[in-house]
C-alpha cells in the first residue's frame, strides 16, 4: 500500500507542471487570442468592438516588439500589413461583410502561424482551396471558359487569404514555384482553356498545392512535447520497476523469515 501511495504521489508531481503550463499564455499566445476575438467580433458585425480589439492588439504588439524582439523582420512586415488591412475592414463604413471577414481571417491566420509551431490554422483551408482549384481544372478540360474563370477567381480569393501565413511557414523556394504557375495561368487564361498543352500547368499547380498541404500535415509535434512524454514515461517505468523490486524483496524476506521460524 505504501508503495502505491509513493507511485501516485510521483505521477501527480510529474503531471502538475504540465497542467499549470497549459493555463499560462506567452505574450505571443495572448496576441493570438486577441486576433481570434477580433475576428469573432467582425463575424457578429460588432465592428466597433472589433476595431477596439485591433487597437489593443497594436498596443500589445508594439510593447512585445520593443521589450522582447521575438519577431523577424519579415514577420513584423507581414503582421503590420495584415493588421492594417484588418483595421481598415473594421473601420470602413461601407465595406462588404464578406470582404471584412476575409481580411480579419487573413490577419487571424497570420498571427496563428507565428504563434503556432506546428499544424497552423491556415492548413485547415486545404479542402476549400483544392476543391475550388479542381473545379477550375475540370472546367478548363471541358472548354467551359465561364466556369473556369469563376472557379479560378474563387481559388485565387481563397489562396490570397492564406498567402501571408504561408510566407511564414513555407520556404521561399516553394512559394516562388507556386506563384510562377499561378501567375502564368492567370495571365494566359484563354490559352489554358483552349490549349491542352497549356493545361499541363494546371496539373503542375495541383501537384504543388497537394505537396504544400501534405508537407504541413506531416509536420511533427513540438519536440519539447516529445521530451516531456519520453521523460514522464521513463520516470513512470523506473518507478514501477522500483515498486516491483521492493515488493519482490519484501516477499523474499518474508519467505526467509518463515523458513527460519519453521527451522526453529
């Protein structure tokens, strides 16, 4: 019984820091939460509240940047641009609801990409983006120009939402390759619809997009998490081994004592 209590005590001690840390937010995580709240306000058409949250974000962001310098130059630029666009959306007296939500979503995804070390939110748009592109590709293969333009425009709109976030998580080489294909297809739309050979660019772009999301899906868990899991598991195994050994020794001593009693 005593050994079981020791085991339970050790497990509680090991898990307590993990539980506490789950409720502690870093400054960047706080920025992430503010950006999410701002997006929700815009979705509910509470534009003044969204604007206040974006202003609060700007204050916190400036304070963190001045004190800790946690951002690269590219990250600073991407956050600043996306924040300015989001603020314009919240403050505009006439912007369409869809445009407002799109801009706040873009901003939200940028902050998440910086705050998250793996599986960023922008990868969750995989299905929407690939579906829109596949619809455009099918329209091109059948020579349906109107549907190709419509679906490709839809694809471009969705791609532009995740584009700033991609620049944070994806190598410049991969982004440049995808950009080159998209720019070619966009500039020569009529040729892509009417020329089978030009449609090979669609095949290449589809492959690049699938590889983009698959590589992000394969992103491993935070190494620090694996270290906690391995360390905790090792300690538990050692503890169980120690408890088992003590139990074995106790039973062994008990058998010795019994044999002595019988001899006496």
